[in-house]
């Protein structure tokens, strides 16, 4: 087999890749050596060992690194003497004698492991033992992310997806070094998280979904488990409860939150509705306090998303007052608030984050300090059709081809917003038309892979043709992982039979 090829097809593309001679062979006796006394690093070593053991049939062992490293080891090291390494960066060195992965924090080691997976043949991702020569061409890689925030959003309100689907998605997005999964937990069509102090939100508000199906909700135990799983993949889950609009499901459960006190019918269609919490009622404040307190308790990460989009039934004055209050409550619980770009007209705290999404809204007047997450619908909305023939999806922001999602840069798109104002990018998948894991994968892959590269890799040198050939080379990987990706005709995929 020709060597060196896999280091040429890495996605996202590392900052620097230098090829050298020879290759490292994974053998049954290869061990993974880690820092002594660091359980987090041990867990990453075990994650790599489990992946490799499963696939090669070799029983990979994780051992404590000794002062005189044995040959033929994969070594993981935390180094404190590299001040230029940010918490997610890593250096990976492959020589015929061994593999050395170094980072200043465990997160960097974890991303380095993803690179290592991509340096092995695609069959490494198959779920059964392969007979093969596991060879990695010698290479030196230095790598660090461009943006600290690289995300995907899944709307679990319009259609509900169980924790197993979420875990699968976590594993897939980690492979491309995304580190945020934002869950849209509430909307008109469903409330999907048990709030113990307001149980009917989930019990009644979670009963149905778009199309009238059964819906569902996460218990707090389910939710904690998903958060912990995400943490083990260095992914932050951001919960969104959307207020004050898009609240029909909550109002069916607690009609007293409605100004007229009458329970509306559940929504199972997809139109834009004008439901709203009654923002001036005292009970609404109690509701917010309780929900945000419980959410903060379930959230180890720094962010809570409170929606705020399309609040058409709320006057401008009430909206501003309400947003001030929501920001105060979120801050009281030690979290930073994220809201859709409609919140930018309110008085924002410098810690608040604005998620930009709307076409025609090309200027945001931001208070100094306020950061932006970039999610322009016409580039990044995973629920937009790839082209007019795509059987799923919407098209209000146009079609978003695999090229549209990759061949652009966030800097320069939005007047007055520079690179240092951006936390990063996030690609939302709204699920009005998406009902199954297969459909999630079809809309997400391969567009999200391109978003991953824009978020991680340096802007300099980005090139569609180059990306496209690397993406084509990922087809066997995606197939080995059984991802139902869209074979866009823009990409020179290998023929299906040859894969
Ligand atoms: C607009 S994007 C919405 C969502 C819809 C989506 C469909 C945003 C903040 N609001 O409620 O699901 O368009 O593409």
C-alpha cells in the first residue's frame, strides 16, 4: 500500500503537516503510555485503546509512562512548557519507533486522537475486527483551532430524538473536532426536558411533535447522562429553552403562563406561531427562575441559550424589559446567556452572546465585549435543501450546497464584526422535516464537515478543490461508520463499488 496518503486527507486540515520517512506499525504488543497520576489522560488513553482493540483485535493496554519509554509505544503527554499552546492544541509525531502525542490540556490530546484515527486506514472505523496491516506513515503535525466554539445545533422539539441518537451524533461530530452540541429543547411543538418544579412542561408539553406523533422528553437522568457522554468527548452541551415566543407547548401545560389563562391546542404543524409567555405576569418570573435554576444545575458548561427569536406577539418595550430580566437570572446562576440575533436590540451584558442567523440583518450594534456565534442561514442551516430536488428540508434561505457551506469565511460577512468578536460557528439542524437518525445524518453530512474545517483550520490556504478531494477520500470512513451522508455530485467521490 502506498504510504503517506492519509495525512494528506485530514479534515479539518491541521495547521502544519510535515511528512518524513518510514512508518509506524501497530502491533499486538503496542501499548499506550500515559502520564502517571492523571485519570483524565488515562481515560483518553483508554478511549484510544478501546477504539483500536475493537478494530484490530489486538488487546491494547494503557500503561503508565516510564522514564525510559519503551519502543513501539503510543505515548500521551501533558506538557506545561509550551506557553503558545492553547487548551485544545496538540502536537503529534509519528516515527517508525513510536507515536508521541503532546498537548497542554487533555482536550488537545483528545483532538490529537481524532487525527490519529484519520491517519489509519478507513477500515479502522468498521465495527468488526479487520485483518490488515495497521501502518501509519511518519509525519509531524502541529495543530490548534482557529475558533474556540465549533458547534452544531439539533432541534429536538419539532421532532424528538432519544439519547442514543444524541450520543451517536456526539461521536460523529467529535471525529471532525466540533466541540459544542446545542440542543433546542423547547419550541411551540414540544417541551423536551423534565423540569422537576414544573413537571407538566415535559409530561403535557412533551406529548406530541410535528405531524402529531408521540413526541417524548428527557428525564434529568437521561440529560445528565448525555452531558457526561459529551464531556467524555470534550463536547459542551448547550441547552436552549426558547422564550418568550415559541412557547405553545409550555402554555398547553401551564395555561396560567398565557395572558388569557386559557390552554391553547398543541401545535403539530410547522407554521410560525405567535405564542408567547405573558411577560408581565409575576408567575412568568417564577417560571423563568425555576427553569433556569434547574437548567444551570444540569449544565457544567458556561452557557445557557434562551432563544428569543421571532417573539412577534411581544412589544418592543416588553421584549427589552424581559431580556434584561432573563440575562439577570442567567447571570445569577453563574452562566452566560446566548440568544438569537433578535436580542441584539436589547441592552446586553458584556458577557451575553448573540447568535447571528438572519439574512438581511447584516449589521449588529454590539456592546463592547459581546461575542457573536455565526450561523448565517444561507451558509450553514443544515435544514436547508442541498438543491431544489432534495427530498427533505426547507428552502426559505435558498439551497445550501456542500460548496456553499464550505467556500466562504465568517470574517467580512457581517458589518462591524471582526474575527476577535466571534466565538465561532454553529450549524443548526431544525427538524420540521427531519424525523429519523438517517435523516439527521443525510442533512448533516457532509455539510457539517466543511463547517468543522472552517471553524478549526486556518483561513489562509483554504481551497475548495483541495477540500473536495479530501472530502471524497472520507467516503470510505463515513461508510465504515455507517453514516447516511449525501453523495453530492459536486464532490468527486470514489465509485460506490470501489469503496
Ligand atoms: C427559523 S432560526 C427559526 C426556527 C425554524 C427555522 C427553520 C431561528 C432562530 N428560528 O424556529 O425552525 O427558521 O429553518
